[in-house]
C-alpha cells in the first residue's frame, strides 16, 4: 500500500470512529423534567435519573402523561372515634390531570409514596368520612381528579411525597411537603 492510499484509509477510518463516538455520546446525553409552574428544566443523566424536588403548590408535568399538583398539606388531630397512633394525621390534597389521549389509572397506593427523611414510608390510613377520598380510579383524557391522602405520621418530622407514574417508570417526582 502506498503512502497516499494509507493516509486516505487512516483519515477515513478516523472520521468514521469520530462520527460513531459523537453519535453515541449524544444519544444518551440527558432526560428532562418540565415544570409548568416554574418554567425551568432540570436535566439528569438517563443512566441514573435524579428526581427533581418541588414545593407544595407547584404543578409538575411528568413524562408527558400527567400534571400533578400537591395543593396543600394539613394536619388533623383526629376525632373521638379515630386518633393517630404516631402523633397526627397528615392530610395531603392532590390534583392530577391526564395529559394523554387515553384513560389512565391513578392509585394512591401505587403511584404516590410519603416518606420521612430517614426513608421510612407511611401507608395511607382512614381518618373519617369528612376527609375527601384520594384521587384513585380512572382519569379520562384531559380529565382531572382531586382528593386527599391521609397518613398517621409523627409530628415535627420532615416528609417528602413522591409520584412515579407506573411501576416500570423511572420518572420519579419529589415534593418537600413541609416547606
């Protein structure tokens, strides 16, 4: 092989390798979470998604399928018939909006999770019939569902609420609900 052919071969091979490396680095660069209330975009690597953290009152667009808002968080001391065993009842008022063209299920037991700073998760509990039901069920395309989650939780503890749109999803959104 003469010098000219070898140089052309090496240059062509170098260009092909450079193109493959460039394509590989852009195809897995990042994913994003779009927040409709703040207009900001938080990026995280697709290999290990890092959840963004939001505050009560912020509406968050999740995976182009849901708008989720934690409207408010209140405490309730219970009643003469139902009292908290851990300290107080925490009531989390949530609204979800289906952004797709298909009806979608929503479940407070599967999609949402309340946990404290040490990672302990809390299960929903019944307070009384005066508290609105959680937004469970099927949400029609473009439809809204609003309701309240009730938890028996310790007083003076920092909590987060997470939403993951399906068991197979890596899109987890986190709200600090004590701020």
